[in-house]
C-alpha cells in the first residue's frame, strides 16, 4: 500500500509518498479497504508542531 509519511516536522515538502507493508488483521480486529484519503488542516497543524 502507499502512505504519506514524514520523519521531521516542517513544510509540506517533508511529506513523502512511500510503499508500506499491507496491514495484518489480528484476532478481534477489522480490516477496512480504503479507496481514497485526504490530508486535512489538522493533519498539517500536527505535522508542523510534532516534536522529535
């Protein structure tokens, strides 16, 4: 699967679109197929304020 990730806070350019392993579904879990996502304002605020 693909994911937008970041290792350091900063401007939108710190976001990287990378391949990630498919999630595993354990006992008592539910796996939901997601067709599309969006990055919202709260995501951008969190990215800027996350401290390492």
